[in-house]
């Protein structure tokens, strides 16, 4: 079965950096685009970044230039490098994959940006 397990979240000061990890299993990883979403308290879940099977990337305007998504098709991993973090980046971050049979989500990893 499809499993996505996120890690790497934590508490960081404004201006700091974090690297998020998503370990994927249960499907042919290299065949699918991978996504990072986030959801802050009281807000809707939003797409943060997406990486295609070929490595093309796209980002929400709010994170462009600060976040970088990447993937390792050998290790079945997706990464989100987050730099110059702001308090408004505070949220639960989720890894997601969308297949014909449905969408699959990890359990999330909490990122808190605060001094």
C-alpha cells in the first residue's frame, strides 16, 4: 500500500532553515509527480511545491525563491529545503501523491517559525 512518511519539522527562528523529508513506498515512485502541501491553523491546505517525474518544479508564490523541492528516485525520497523562514510559514507540512486510484497523504510534520 502507498505510504508517505514525513520528517524534519521543528521549531526554528525567523530567517532560519529546515529541510523536510518524505519517504515514499508502495508504488513506482519515479512514475509520479510529488507534492508538498501545508496547512496552518484555521486555514485551508495549500500547495507549496510540486516536482514532476522529470524534475521540473513549481512553487507557490509565497515561497518562491526561498523553498526548493527535490527528489531522489533511487531512495524514493522527496525533500523540501526551506530557507529564510518566516512566521507565516508555520504550518503542518504534508507530502502527497495523486494517482488514478486516488490521492495519498502522509501524516504531516509540524514546522513552527518563532522567536
